[in-house]
C-alpha cells in the first residue's frame, strides 16, 4: 500500500499544571525534512522532539508545533562563583590588612559573584509527557497519510486502466491509419510514374517504407505498455514500506514522453484525439504521484 505525504495529527498533554498541545503537519517533499517549533521554556528538548516527530515517516516535510497555555511556575536559584569571591577577599586584605573581611552580603552584591537563574520546568518530569504527545500527534498524521494513500492507490489503479484502454485504441486506429496511408501513397506514386515515367519499382518501395516508418507508433506503444506494467507492479509491491513515489514519478514521465511521440506521429485526427486523451490522463496520474511517499 502506498502512502500519501499529506497528513495532520493533534495531541495534548498536562505538564506541571499546564495544558500542552501538539500539531504535526506533513506535506510533499523530495526528501525527509523534519522541523519542530517549541516554546522557549521547552527549547532544551528540541533534539529529542525532532527525533520523536519523524517516527515512521520516510519522505515529506514534517512540521511539528508545540504550544502551551498557563503560567510557567519556574524555580529560582542563585549560583555563586566562589573563585571570584575569593579574589575579592584577597584583594580587600591586600588593600587594607587591618580592615575586616567583606561580609557575605557585601560579597553577593559585587559583580560576578552571584547570578540568579530561573528554570522553567523540571526536566525529569517534562520530557516523557512532551515526547509522548509529539509521538501521538505524529502517529495520527501517519495514519491519515495511510488512509489518503489507499484512496490515491485506488484512483491510480483506475486511471491506469484508462491508460491501458486508450493505448489499445491508439494501436488499433494507428494500424488502420498506417494501412490506409500506405495505400494512398502507393496510388499517388503510381500516378506519378504513369505521368512522368521516371519512378522505378525500387524507388516506389523505398518511399512507401519511409512514409510508413514516419507514421508507425509500434515501438512507442510497446514501451508505453512496458512502463504501465512497471507502474502497476510498483503499486502492488508498495506494501514493503519503502518509498515508491520517486519511481512512480519517473515512470509516468516516461509514459508522457511516449505519448508525446505518438501524438507527433499521428497521421489521422482520430489518433491525434486519442493521443490527447492519453496525455490528459497521464497528467492526472502525475499530479497524484507528486504526493506519494
């Protein structure tokens, strides 16, 4: 089963009295590109959050956004640089040996001795629920991609049947057009020979062969059918969990190339119209394939 690259998932969690919400959105991309937006108070968890958000995804742009509501009840602590304090004490004793040593309160007021540190969350209680919410949102986005992938696979299968039918119609009409073209050319060349007497049998045969070669689309139809078979086989083999979107995109491009050649060789309006229908259906397939993982 193929998977789409479009998905959305949402999850929530409670962390230290705060309501936290996670949204994961995925869109098509040539490779796997994961980004995470966290509130500043949770920025320390970005590496873990990014890893949690990409679980299961093989291709696509993955955007995870985390928000919370409520007041962060952080902890405030004071960090003391004892080495700096010792330098101040030594300097004070050098300047005035008989003066008393600076008090603790006086030392704390001096630059570089003390620093107030505010921490938003206790990491030991925040990490697990945060990452669990991100994983849950990602799994829901993944499930949506699978559901959409089933719909895309069904649509591609139906369109592939249409391409097969159109190819058969082009082949049938081309054979008839080719036969009629050979007959018309032979009659015309016979007429020229009767009028001028300058055209020999070998030249007649050569002209018929060259004209037929210009109108013959047998090779293009054979290649087109081969690409259709490979496309169908790739769709069927997608259950292994490997990304197949880029291979499908390549195959539909090759099918488009063959249909363009058929259209350019068309020597009859009915064949040209069938070729246009074929190119239109292949363009619809290409649009769908752009969103396949």
